[in-house]
C-alpha cells in the first residue's frame, strides 16, 4: 500500500510540474507576442538598430528581475548574457523558440 501511495504522489507531482511548464510556456509566448506588438507599434523594422536595442534592454530588464527573484530564493546570481536568448545573430526572427 505504501509503494502505491508513493507512486501516486510522484505521478501527481509530475502532472503538477507539467501543468506549471505549460503555463510558463503560454506566459512566455504571450510575452514574446506583446514585445513584437510593441516593436511594431513603435515602427521599428525587425532587424533595425532600434529594434535590437529595444530587445536587448527589454531582455536585460526581464532577466535582471527574474534573476533577483531567484537569488532571493537561494539560487546563485548570473550576469545577463544575450547568447542565452538564442545568440546575437538569431534573436529577431518574430518567432518565440522554447526548449522542449
């Protein structure tokens, strides 16, 4: 009976993690779409210097906010690196890419 309970708890935890991952993915897609709409409303071309600067500033601010929150939970601080977001040559392609 005990092993069955442990297995059921593990399965429930996996389902909760999958649900959280799905919510995070949807949030990131919404955020990416919001950013693209902002860039378009400002009239910036996809690959212009203005768009690159806007995206870099946006990602850096978002990264620093998340990093500060994670650091308060005990995770180590890590500096912002644009390459974490797909590299400097590939981050302006109007598609949100997320790891599977």
